[in-house]
């Protein structure tokens, strides 16, 4: 997990370092770029939320199957936890629509 976190941190730092050069354009060009930045922000909001929900769902799903195999009476509680993890992706979709609606 640590090499993945290091790779993700490196990608974020390298992308944030190049955005300063992208905003060094004339003022007339920035008005047409605001729509593309909204799309980029909406895509990042949904993409990162779905990515995090997918990782969480993997952990919760595997643990939930182990619990259900030992005690089938706990199935409803496992589904509650799965729903809580899936709500993160729903929040990402809501934020995407909020960003695109502005």
C-alpha cells in the first residue's frame, strides 16, 4: 500500500506544480477555460469518490462475506455497512452535479 500512496502523492504534486503555468495566460483566454475546469473538477470529484468507494467496498465486502459465512443472522448488518460505503460514491455524484450546475 505504501508504494501506491507514494505514487499517488507524486502524481498529485507533479500535477499541482504544472497548474501554475497553465494559469499564466492572458485574461481573455481564462474565460473560455472555466468550463473545462468545471468538467475537470466534476470528473475528479466523482472519480476519486468512486475509487475510494471501490477500495472500501472491497474491504467491507470481504469481511462481510466472512461474517455471513460464520453467522448468517448478521446478514442485514453487513448490508448496512455495504450501503454506508456505497454512499461515498453517491456523495461524489452529488458533488459532480453541484459543480456542473454552477
